[in-house]
């Protein structure tokens, strides 16, 4: 197993443990809604501290049911995951592209530090090779 595969396996196990341990240990059993969101918890805490508290803002859109709210939240998470996947895919593609160019330059005998080599030079046609040091 390669080093990256071991790291990925450990990360996957850690994520699975974070998802399963609260259920196994019964961390929310004493509550009416064991896995309520942080917004509801904050609202309860604020009303306990200051019963006359009035919120400064109200939501722009209030979904008609909890199922729609959950669906919108899942859609938001999916869009975010898609954006992240696109970003990492582009980064990987660019890295692979530059590695391919470097490999080709090494195979043609190009010296990357001085910019000279036996490869095709800038401004040369497809059949014209530029000899080392013959830049104009």
C-alpha cells in the first residue's frame, strides 16, 4: 500500500468515526431533538439569557417545510463540493501539464536553467530545429 493510500484510508476512517461515534455513544439522547442545528441551540441560549431579545434581521426566504429547507441545504453543500472538486481538478491538470512539458524538455536535451537545448526554438517552424545558443 502506498503512502498516499495509507493517508487516504486513515482520513476515511477518521471521518467515519466522527459520523458514527456520536450515535454509538448516545451523545444526544437527553435532548428532545438530539441533532438540532446550531441556530436552534443559539436561539434557546439567547432567550434564556435575555427573554425580551428581538432579532435584528429576519430571513430573506423562509421555506414552507423542513424537507424543503433540508433539500436546499443539501443543494448548497453539493454546489460547494462541485466548486471545490473543479478547483482541485484544474490544479491537478495544470500540474500534470507542466510536468509533461518538463519531461519533454528533459527528453529533448533542453537545459531549463539557461533556456538552451536541442528542442524546437521560439519562432522556428515545425521542421526547423534551433541549435543551442543560437537565439537572436
